[in-house]
C-alpha cells in the first residue's frame, strides 16, 4: 500500500524531473564538451544533484531556524562556517560523487565483474526479505529500514577506524578541528578520508545488492540526520529518544574537546565515544556510548594555546594540505 500510495509516485516524479533536467541541460552540455561517452554517469550525477538541492532546502528552511531558535553558541560563525559551506556544496551537489563516477567506479565495476565471472555474487537483501514474507508485496519500507541499519553499522565501524588508526585520524582530524559546529559541518572532511569511506560504502552496496533508488534514499536520509546532529542547536531527544536516534547533544559529546575522540589514557591517545551516525544502539552494544554529556566546547585539544595551538588550517586548501602533511608525518595522531 505504501509503495503504491507514496513511494512509487515520489519516485516517478523524481525520475521525471531528473529526465527533464538531464535532457534540457546536462546532456547538451556533455555533448558540447565532448563527453558523450559518459552520459550514463552524467544522468546518475543529475539525480544526485537534485537530491542535494532538496537537502539544502531542508537545511535552510528547517535546520537554519532551529539553530536560531536555541543555539548552543550565539553570534555569527563567520569564516569558520563559510569553509564548511564550501565542503557541503561540493558533496551535496554531487561534485565529489561525480569524481567517484569517473575515477573509482570503473575499477569497482571491473572488480565485481571479475568476481561474477568466478561465481562470487552478493546477497540481494531486498529479495531475501521478500522471501521472508511470501505474498506480501509492500516490503519497500522494510527494505529501506534494513539498508539503513546495514549501512549505519558499517558507518559505525568506519568511524571507529577513523579514531583508532593513527594515519586515518590524521585525515579525520579535519572534521574534528571545527571549533564552531553548525549544520554545515557534517561534510567538513579531508577528501582522501571521504574517498576511503565512500569506497567501503560502495563495496558493501554492491555486495548487498541495494537498488540505486534505495541507495540514494539511504544516503539522503543519513546526510540530513548528520546535518541535524552537527547543528548548533541545544536539542536532545529525552531518555528514550537519545537511545533511538543520534541527537545534537549525543553527537556534540563526540566532538567535545578531550572527551569525544580521546582514549582513556588521556591527551595524545586515540579512542573516544558516541561513534554512531544514526542509531546509538551500536554504541550501546559495543560499549562506546555516553549519555552524560552537556553541550561542551568542540575541537581538538592540541588546538588550545596551552597544548601547543596546532594549526589545522583556516581555508579549504590549507586544511587539505595540512591533512596530507599529518598523514605523512611520524607524529600524525597528536590529539
């Protein structure tokens, strides 16, 4: 019923808009630039761009007023937020994903083609779920929730790796170096860090056979909740809600100086708490949850003058360059 009443009409409307935009703008531009051989990828990129525009509208119309209503930190964020806007536009408008289409996806296609030739195929999770309920045709929402859980569990362990592996933390530190978190801060990442994560996500997406439409919906939903969890808003979901969905308070503790990304050994050690992206259940199950946080200051300890005042870069390119330097340095993981 839900599939017929809501999901299918929305999908058809989105597909029509994507087709019109592609045929009216993207395809002529691709031919003009001599890129007619990548039209399929360009069509997919058009869809991601539309999803990104929708996300930006939700951020401006919903999350923006929330931040003004009950901010944790008052006053304009200024230059600290403007660089995060650049990161957000690069990711939400599909520019980063377009690069993946050109430089990464061909390799993944070859890898999975090689695996298929040798009889190695993934699990079609949606088909498997449909077999659990024979005669039930409306399993789209159940499959969507299942994919959310699968990719959120994967994100949890990726996030743990970003905080446990010194060289990986050297890149992920770009994200945590923001001292003034806002709804724009989610995409503030080193591009190499994003590349590593997205390749892992793409591998699992192929392995579980997630349909393209479901994958787009999962990514869009995840990103919007991440934008909320990073927002400069004094918001919590109550005792039960905090354990069902990551709130701004829960995630802010993950970003708190000396708390959210340090181990029990203190300054200079890796570890942390509250790694979940959507569902705190993973932190609860694996023993990394903390619900006692308030709304502490965010950043990395060694940014403070009394701990050396380390520079993580003010602008986009300086942040990317310094991230690479930390990656190659023998002392990459000072936190």
